[in-house]
């Protein structure tokens, strides 16, 4: 197969979340991913900070309307919900190790936007990484 | 100024920088027992990692013996400590008197050059009258004093003390451990001989044979003792001691040398502050047992390391920074976090304990705060807070706040409740999620502590004491009994902590059991023991890649290349700190040109490409490697994982199937199967694979989380409880493969 040097914008990111975003991007092109668009149909913005919420954030937009994952703040208006968390906490939430409700209560996850949209932000949205 | 005072009085007030009397007092007090401080120290002393919970057994047993004065303690029929002391009581007074006479007038059967040691009359002891345990305590004090002055303690025949076998064993164990700590800077043989002398005086068998379980002891205790014994490397012959002693004699000419070297060893702090550090640590550990366990393990391991290093008699070495660093690690002042050194940076031990407590109790205090803020009762206050804050916010926040204040609190709660009821977040009410949160605290803490790279040993290990655990472990591994292999290999590395192959197999077993955390911890030990082992480096690279620790993974993969006999020259000579993936990939490609038939090289390259998410290249590399080595189950799994991560789930499943054909008990592959089905939305299937994986390794935490998600997605909330309570029986029955 032809060599595919990574064209993703996530390649150089030190965040663990970047790997998940990349996987999400690929996932959305599959049947299961497309089913997700039907099920959710919202736009989420993720502000992910390496150590402390709000500092050195990388912003990703998971557009479950169009089926895209892009880096940078959402340009197409306002996201339905915007989340802020630390890299490690995001990993925990997406893998089901941390309950998003609990994360919110603890202040590990900050939410802006529609609460109902926020409630749909659950671990099952995210594809799980396989282990070598 | 009596030595006695130093010995007994010093222990009560440990001033930093004070003399080295504290350990003497500690030994004496620990063996006889008066202060609770030393009780804690004693708890800490013989245990390694997660014995702390078993330490409770100790606590229960020891407490009656160690609290209070030597002379009066409530007899507890079942406690080991009281039996210990009762043994003392029952012996005759005169026996000890004889012992003291012997010590007073030392004979020189074995050693020359005695004249350059402390004259015996500097050793003081209590009068012979008084209860027997006092006399024994004096006996032990003299043992301790002999250590202080470099005076060898020689065997003094004592009449039968009426100590039972169990008591003898306890004395043996305890005194050997204390002696090791006491004489940390001395040669191991010297320590052993001292202990042997002590024990033969008390007519205690020093053989390993004394491991036989005395009556009335629980299996658990036995294991713990065995563990502590194997950690401390059981007593050896005293013969070597003589030779070593002669060598060391010159250095021990001045009785102060020992004290000085102690000072050197521990820098300005000295024993006392180390003691205090440990005590305060133990004090706070006492409250946070579960979470503190792996830190204890780290400290214990580095203590063993420090001890080993300290055996080098060169005073320069003793005062070296490295040794101090290791000592600091063993005291817990420095910890490793994600391959970085983090100093706890606290000037006073007390602060450390407080801060640790604060960190740990952060969850608790948040709970209090939470209650205070009355979030439960009604969010009215919260909403008000936001509306008042409105003035200070910018326009964007304004709208958000408006939206929230517009929302009726009740609606929001309803909505949340509805969502919850739909089972998306689990069938929890607010109260349940709250409980979950509290539970999560402990789990999260445990996980975060283990992620610091400290290996967590299993609690009840039936393989400890096995004659050849390494061989057994390898055999079990080959048979595919991964969890059993883990136990056997743990027994091996407890016995021989420097066995790098033992650690490597242990790491391998954990990785195949789908536990990268433990795999990393074990592999790091293997790496320590053998820094150039290529398989270890590769394994570390793989596990770190799995954990998305990109920088660390890159470092290990690059290391693989540099340490390879053939390709070491391909890369640039300086080991730069900031490795760039592109550079490393280039080196690897160059190497592949040198030898295209090297399956290992292609495998490593495949892992490297996974790191940069160049999945096509990665898959290509693995396919090449598999052409060269088609029966390598691990390569098939790697290929599968690569494909799965690039959303080629169907191909991934085929690859995993190959892996499982080659290794049916490959837990990781089973779990990966589950993941691939779940990612495709085939939740019912994924559940079966997860359950299969968990049946083989109930400790695979990732799989439990994923199972839960799948259950909820498949609307099988009826099984949620079985999942939460980790009831494999029910799950296996419900979801067979």
C-alpha cells in the first residue's frame, strides 16, 4: 500500500486525546460512525488541556452532524455543547472509567451550552483503542 | 551518659540530627515494645507492597504486645505478641544473668584484633533482677550496642528459655530484619552473623527450615512472613562473615566510623529524621492504607536498593549523590511520575504527611464542600450565584448564563433524570452516582498511584516458597495460564529481585493479560536489571504506545535501535532528549535497508508507525514481519490492533482470530475482539468477548469498563448489577461464546 504519511493535524500533538480524535475521525467514516450521526446529530467542541483546565488547550470539534473531526474552535456557529477537561480526564471519560456526571460534579469537566446536548456526551460515542 | 539512656530514652523524642541512638532504641523497643511509633515502624519494616492490609493482622496481633510498658500488658490468648512475651515471662531469671556475665567478660573464640573495638565495659545494661523480659531486653540491648560499637556479638549459650518454636521464629525474623536496618551500611554477612549470634544465644534455629508454620498461625500470615523473608534474602552461613569481617576490621577501628558513615550515608538528615519521615509517612499511611500501598512498595524497593548499594564500604560511595537520591526515594521524598522525578519538596516530614493527607482527602473535603453548597437540596443558590456573576462575565458567558438561569432548575433535574433513566449514563439516581463517585475516588487513586510505574504484588501468593518459581512461571506462561504465571513469576522476583528475565516474563504475562500498567511496572524493573535487553525495550515501547505515552514510547523504541548490535551505528551517537519521530523513523528505515529479513526490525517499525498513526505503513510492516514469522501470535495481535485503530474492524477481527488460534488464552486478543465488535456497534457480540476475556483475567479493568458500556448500549441494564459487582458467574452464564 502506498505510504500514507500522516496528514492529520493531530500527528504532532503531545496530547493523548489527539490519538482518540484521530481514531474518531476514521470511525465516523464507517457504518457505525454514520449511525452515530443519526443518533446524536450534534456538534461538540472539546477544549482539552494537558495539565490544567483552561491552560494550553487544544480545541477539537467533533461534528456529529456532518461527521467530521477538526482541530480548532468551531467556525460554523455555536457548538451545541462545549466541554473543557484535562487530557487524562478526557481519556477516562471516553473509556468509561469516569462517569461524565461525576466528572461534572467534581469539576473535572466543565460544560457550556445545552444541557441536553451535554447529556448525550457519553462514552459509547467514542471508539475504543485496541492494544498491541 | 549511659548508653542505656541513649538506647531507651532516645527513641521517644526523635530530634533531627540527633545521634544514631534511635535505631538502637527502635530495635530494643520493637522487640520488647513500648512506643506506638516504633510499632508503626515495625509494621513498615517487614512488609513490601500491599501487605498493609495484612498488616492489619499484624496490628491486631502486635498491638497488645507493643502498647504500654514492657511489664504490663493485657494477655490476649490469640495474639502473637503476647505469646511472644509470655515466653519471656516464663523463662528463669538466672538464665539471663548468665548471659550477661558472658557478655561482660567476652570470650574471643573467633576473632582477633578485638582490641581495637569498644571495650566491653562501655556497654551498660540493667541489673539482673526484675522480670525476665527486662533481662532479655538487656540482652537485646547489648546486641544492639554491639552493633553500634562495631563490637561483634558472639554466641552465648543460654539455658532453655522456654520459647516456643513460633516465638523463636518471630524473634528470628524480627531481629534479622531490624538488624538489617540497623546495620544498613554493613556487610550482609556481618549482619547475618550478628543475628546468628543473637539467635544461637537464644537457641533459635537459624536455618531456613524455621519457615515451617508454627501452630496457630494463619496461612495468610505465613505467606506474609515468607514474603518478607524472601524480600530480605534469608540468613546465610556465618562462615563468609569471618572473612568479610577481617576485611572490614580495619575500617571499624574507630567505633565512631559507623556513626560517621551513617551520617555520610544520610547526609545532614541523619537517621533520626529518616526515622521521623518514615513515621510520619506511616502515620498518614495508616489512614490511607489502600491508596498508599504502592508508594510503600516504591519506598520498600528503593530501600532494598539503597541497602544493596550501601553495602559498598567505600565512604565516598556512601556520600555519593546517587545513594542519597536513592535514599530519598526510599524515604518517599522523591517519587517517579510518568518517568519524571518529582520531588515532594517538603522541608519537614510533618508537612509531607499533611499534604499527602490533603491530597488524598481532597475528595472527602470536596464532598463536604459539595454538601455545604447544597447542590443536592436545590440548585437555587447555584443559579443565583451565576446570575449575580453575570455582570462580571463577558458577552459569550452572558448568553450561557442566561440560558442556564432561564432553565428552571427542576426542568434541568428532570431532564437529567430522564436521560439517566434511559440508561445512557447508567441506571443511577443522584444518590447512587454520588456513591459511585466516592467509590471511584478509591479506584482512581489506586490507578493513579499504580500508573507511577510501581509494581503491585498480589496479596495471597501460593507460589511463594516454591523451590523454583521461575521455571514454574515460564511453564505456566507457555501453557497459557497467564494469571497463574503472574503469581509464580512474582514469587520469583520476590526471591531474586535482580532477575531481569523474571521481571521480563512478568511484564510479558501482564501485557498478554491486558494490563499495561503492571506490564510497564514489571518491564521497568527488568530494564533496571538489564538495560540493554532488546525485548524489554520493545515491550516498553509497545506498552507506552498503548497507553498513548508518546514521548516515552519513542524513547524506548529508539533505545531498541541504539542497543541493537547490528543497527546501533545507524543512529546518531548523541542521545538527544528531544527525539523527533521523523528522525527515528528515518533511522529505522535505514536499518531496514541493511537487513530486510529481520522480522524484529519490522515489528518495531510497525509499533513506531502506530505511534505516529501512520496506520497503513504500520500494517505493512507487520505484514512483512508476519511473512517472516507467521506463527508469532503477538505479531498477529499487533496487526489486528493496527487495523482496528484505523477503523478496519473486519480485518482486525481476522487478525485477532489468527492470534487466538495460536494462543487460545491470549486475554488481550479476546479483549481486542470485544473492542472491535463494539466499535462496529455490534454490542451483543462484544459483550460475549469481553466476558470471555474477563473470565480469564478478572483483573482486566479496561475490559470491565468496556463491558459496562456495551451492556448499556445493548440495553441490558438487567446485567448491569452483575457487571458492577464483577459477578463473572452470572455474566458467563448469560453471555456464553
